[in-house]
């Protein structure tokens, strides 16, 4: 048996994700949860829901989270880490509040949270922290003793997150016809967000335009491109591109859009493209629709050979990275010195989100940060 690993002071890990419908009847209620408070008419939700209905009204994200749960539990058990893993969602069952209530009933007092978003941004970090604060407020109103909740740092540049994506790009390149393979362009794709939100994700004066959100993605893209060059001997040109824009047309969002980019690359004479969705942990609906459906249709229209590489998903190397991050944070909480795993130029992200980090559209309490009302 492996020696026991020490996660003290934590007594549980919470996998916190977005959630998704698991049948046609779930689609509109799910979208109402996602957009609550924004005043979006039901007819517009039905239009967006068509993306889900193309896949039987089922988002793959819950299935993928179950696979990640299994991978984490297996990795922890195999390596002697006695830490139960729970799962809660922001927008669909199992709901975060229900999961936290069950964890409190089970006696969990120090909870470490893994969000299924690797990068800094309001929607990728602070909004999850706001959801945690809302759930804790609900439990407090019910008279329950609140656990102390912390969040794992941004893991975009951890080797266990980067390496599976390198392998995915290599496999996609190998799958292209040999006569276009060496000339293939790599389009590293992530979710577009408003320019103002990107700039607020980390000081522009420190990170450049797009703040930490863009800088972190560029760092990962460079890591992958350099690894591909080292292993193939081919220096593939690459660019960071965006997908899944959903905001009002008059508000600037990060560009270029993936479909526009494919058209531009084709016009420039690029013989093939590999799309690498580095901004996503798993192949959920936005990957399946925006890349595997819309972007693929655009590539076929152009006659442009295209392959889409895999996301990290439940890769054992990612599960091992989470174990490493758990042990790193636990050691820091015990006052020990650690050497964090962080590839690239940016180094390890902060362990505690500072006051004012990735500010909300309107002020709202956020847990698991320096400004948490639940210390």
C-alpha cells in the first residue's frame, strides 16, 4: 500500500462545475438558471436551446464530470490520499447548495474547491466564488455551522493540464493528410468574453491588453506550440482565437472568432488547421456545437482540412495534477514551504484571490478569497 498523503487541514474536495441539462425537458429550465437576473426573454432561450436539442437535449458536461470524479477518486486511492471528493454545479443538479449541505451534514469542516475552469476571469473564477458565497449564506440562514472553504489556484500552466493538450495536438496533426500536415496552422481556442472583463482579470499594466485572461492563454498556447515543435521538428504557426460569443453586438468582445479565423487562414493559403480548445477542461456543449458543428461546417464549406484536438477531460495526468495541487495547498495551509508546479513564463498563480480580483458587474460577496465574508 502507498504511504498515506497528508491533506490536512482539508477533509474534502469539492468539484464545482457549470452543470448542464440531461434531457429535452431540462433545457429551458437550465438556461433560465444560467441567465437568471439578466432579463433574457424566453423566446431567446428557446433559440439558444436549439444547440442542446441537436444533441437530444443532453449536455455532455455532467457525464464528463462523473468521469472526472471517478478519475480523481481512483488517483487518490491509488496514491494513498484519503480525501473524499464531492460534486456540485452552479446551474443544474447536483446543485452546489445541496452538495454543501450534505457535506456539512457529513461533518466536513475544511473544504477545498476545484472549479472546472483553469484561467482567471470573472466567469471562470469570481462567479464561482460568488456562487459559493450564496450557498454559504443559504446554509447560514438555515442555522448550519459553516465550513471554511478555499479554492485551488488557477492550474492553466500545470504540467498535468498542459501535457494532455500537447498530446492531443500531436494526434490531430498526425491524423491530417501527409501532404498538408507540415503546413498546418494551430488555432488555440477559448471562450470569448467582453474586452472590459478580460482587462479586469488582471492588471493590464502587468499583463498587457486582455489582462491575465489573455496572457494565461497565450502562455499555454506557446508552451504547446514549442512542445509540438520539439517533438515533430516542425514549427507550426499558431494564433489564439475565440468562440461562443453571446453578448450584445455593441459591446466589444475578444476576437477573432474561430469561424472568421478559418476563412482568413484559408484566404491566406494555409493548407490545414488544427483547432486546440485550450480554454476548456472537457468536451462540453460549447466545444461540441461551436467547434465540432459550426467551425467544422465552415471548414468544410471552405474545403479546408481541419482536425479538433481533445480537451483534458478525465485524463489520468490531469487527475494527478489535481492531487498535486491539493497537497500543495494543504502544505501551504500548514505553513510549509512548497515548490509549485508551473510551466511557462508566468509562474504559479496566487493561492488566495486578492481584494477586487476579477470584479463583478455589480458588487456581490465572494467566498474563498481575501475579500470573503466567510473567513
